[in-house]
């Protein structure tokens, strides 16, 4: 209980810049960021993504250059997402198991160029590889099957682990996949590879630009509501997190970010584990649109939103603003 006015004046500590810095509760640094990057085929290729202004797909050589930039900025980890060519997509997503697929080539090139200077997080889901754009395999009725999909996800995880991934991040939301992947990693001699589970991933309207970036928006048939979470639910998120932790996840993620900060807070308080959030493509696009329309200062909007993730309890944030924010924080 604080004292009463005028003995207590909370504005005293806000009066000067040095005092505000001294009393600041949250410290945001480049080490809080994971930078999502989109990789595409070719050499010397940069493909701007119209729905994500300022974000591009890069060929492997460009991804390596962006990773070196991340190292220089103090960003500790990048996240890779492939834009698989249409002729390599199939109903069974078998390209995910190809040891020379786009994702694996990018992992190896980054490792060769940067060694252990930066972490490589890889997405595990089949939507970049399926002809129908769903995260898993379909049965005869068009329903995304669970157990058959998990078998393929295990193979995809081992494929990425063999290429040199540091963190396997299953984003598919199939039941039981964390335990299956953890068991397989241990059996295949990868005990130190981390699993960051997309534990509370919602069937959100904020994913549109991302699907443009990985080439799944034009092929997606139906929606993903049978496996991604209902935006109205929070108790269910805690059950999802508990299951993933029990199966061997090292950290958990809430996705999307800003609309679900209440979930971040509940997860952090309940489980006291490393908790991440993904500031997804639609959130990024809204900030860019607001700044372009003169509705707010871009730099201030970026830093304020990222600070809000930390204040809610995030250990770190996946954000397309990672490089820009790191430059701001580095002065």
C-alpha cells in the first residue's frame, strides 16, 4: 500500500529521463528477438511481399546475408520459412522429407557461413509443402488426420535436425506431436536440439500475409479450425501448454501476439517456463499501414508493441520488425 498525496507523488520518478530509465521495469534488447525469414529458390533473388511491406523472400544466399546482419545486430536467433515451388507441392507433402529441400539447404548454408554464432529455428508443419495448403494429411472426406500427419512431422523434424537446426518449432497443432518428435530426436542422437512448441496457436484472421509469403494462400482449401484453437478459448490454451510441456517441449509459444497477451500472461504465471509470442504478419502489416497513413510514428509503434510483449511475460518475440527494432535499440 502506498502513501497518500501529497506525501506520495508518482510523477516524481517520471520527471526526468535519467529517473525514468532508473525506474523502468522492462528492458527491451535485441537479444529478445527472433527474426522470421522467408527463403525461396534461385540465386541473388529478392522478392518483395506486397502484403508485408518491407519484407521479402530471399534466395539462400540472401538468407545467409540477412543472418549475418542479425548476428551483427545482436539478434540471437532466426526462424526459417520456405516458399516451396508449386511443382514440389503434393497432397502428401513429401518434399518436407527431402534432405536437399529448400529449408535444409538454407540451414546448411547458414551453418557453414555463421557457425554457432546464431540459433536456427525451423518451422515444422506441412502447409508449405502440401498442394491443398493444410498443415497435415487429408482423409477421403477432407479432414486433416492427426496420427498419420504426426508420422510425417517426425520425419520432417529429423530431416531438419540432420541439416543443423537448433530449435524445432512444430506449428501444426496436431495432438501428440511434441512427444513423438522428442522421442525420435533422442533415438536419433539429437538430445540437445530444442523444441519450441506452438502450444497455443489460434485459428486467427491475422495470418493472411504470411500465407502469401509461403505461397499457401492461393492453394488453401477450407480453413484450419479443426486443429487450430478457437479465439474465444483461454482455459484450453493452458491444457495445450501443459500437454506440450509434459511431452518434452523446452519452451512454448502463443500465436498471434498482441490480441492474445492475456494468454501469454496466464501461461507465464501458471507454468513459469520460457514463453514466446509471435507478432504475426497481420500485426506487422497493421503497424506499417498505420505508419504509412500518418496515424502513428513507426519507430514508437514498433518499440511500444514489442515492450508490451515483454511486460506480459514473454521471454522473447518472433517479429518481422526484429532488425529495425534492433537498430533502434542499438542507437
